């Protein structure tokens, strides 16, 4: 949903995650470098040079490795733990533990879904006082004893179409695996983005023609 400067911890930011079609919002405290990496995606800014998360994403696409999901599975001592699930072109699935901030920064660049449990939502989540575009505010105390009051400016709805996320990534299309390109082509056709679909089709044909 957005980022807010953390008034309690100097140099830290609160990343606000929104439950899809639900009332809960989860604040996750992250550092300034991770906040910057997430903010450039949310604000659709293209950095002059790839950041670490951009490089990781490009490397995965170049070798046909796809991030299928991020799962936030634990909250302990004020820290969220996450697991990233990857799949390659052969169908091999690998799960890796990750810092939640890194996992989300990469998920935003790949359009991968982010999941958690209903227990964690109830334990760490807050209910917005206001919702929808405009100024939002999360306030209260969760079951973990954390009191928080965060305000930010929300510019869109809680949900964003994965094809919209993909459309604004700065990774060169040529670096994507064939399977991912075909998925993006289907999204582009479904959304009637015919100019983008043609470009994707040309790249797919070029990849298929390579020996």
C-alpha cells in the first residue's frame, strides 16, 4: 500500500501491506536502503543503474527462474520471517528463507503474490480508520502489544493488476524467460495492449528461432 517514515526508530520506515479485499493492514519496519528500493517501484521510477533487487530479478529472468510467491510465515521478537518460492523452466521448485523487505522488493518487480496466515493478520494487523484513495491512517494496538499510528497518502486501490506491475518494470524484455514472456503476452492481449503484445510476440519469435 505504501511507505511511512517511522517516528520511533530513527532511519527506519514502515512498509504498509494491505489485505486484498479485507480490513487488515500490516506495518513492517524496514531500513532506508530497502525502503528506497521498494519506493522506486511503487513510484515507477527508473534508477540510472540497476539496484541490487533489480539485478537479482534480471538474473532470475535471464536463467528462466520465476518467483512464484512470497509467504510471510512468522512474526517473532518484532521481526517478520518470509519464504520465497522459485520455479525454473524444468519445473524444479526451490524454497528459500529471506528477509521480508528483500522478498517484497523482488515480488514487486516480478508481480509475484504475497501471502500470509490469518493468524498473523490478527496478531500484527491494524484496521484503517479511512480507506481508498486519499489520506489513510492505521492506528491502535495489536495482540503483540505494539502501538502504532501511521499516516500516508494513498494514490490507488488496494489491488493492482499483475500485468500493470509487469508493465512498469525496467528489466529489458529480452532478459525474460520464454515462459514468462508468453504469460506477459497473454496478459497484454487480455488487456488489449496490442502494441505491447506485438513487441512481446517479436521477442518470443526471436527466442524460438535461436538454436
